[in-house]
């Protein structure tokens, strides 16, 4: 069985300049965990939920800090300011283009490859999806782990 027999030809994509916030919303709306980034129909990157989740990593404040009696009043204000800084940082990040966080080196596979070959690439590189492309890089579909398992069940 070939990749073209089990791939999804209706691929959810985004462009290089799509804001990160829009990509996250698109993933939620379409119930997908990763999206190829295309430019003129060719795959130039890929973005996953993991790439977006990395943006939510908030730096830790090192060491144990105990307030003095005078600082007890200051603590809630300080924490409120830290939350506001974090919130503003996330709002700023959401407006940046996806090109800033996408994975640029994309593993892909051709439509005529076997699903065993696709499984080998996915397993070797510990990825969840493979864009299916023609030799010139034009996107024609996507194959996921679930598609491969479904295909193997059809054999």
C-alpha cells in the first residue's frame, strides 16, 4: 500500500506570515496538532502544538524568597505586575508571524512511497505527521501515524 492510498489530500496549511495566534486558532478549529507552512504551494516549514506550547514557558524566579513584614503588602502587587508582564509578552508573541517559530527542516515523503517507508521516517525522527510532496516540493497531502495504522489494518 502506498502513501497516496491513505494520506489526507485536504491539508490544513498556513503561510509564512500567518500570525501565531491565528495558527493556534486554526489548529483548534480543525482539530489538528500540526500544520505545514507553505509558500506558493511548496512546503517551507511545519508547526506543531509543541512549537506553540514552547512559547508559554515562563522563566522561573530563582531561589527562595521570603518577604519581610514590610514586604507583605508589596507581594500581591509584585505578583500582579509579573502576571501583567507575562500576559503582555504572550499577546506580543501571538501577533508575530509563524515563520519565527516553525520548524524549517521538514521531513516529507512522496505519494508513491510505501506506508512502511512513511512509518520508518515517522518512527526514526519521532514525529507525528509527514507532508506528502511531489519531487518539486509541492504539497499534495499529509500522512499521520493514525493514517499509517489505518492503512496497515487494511492489508
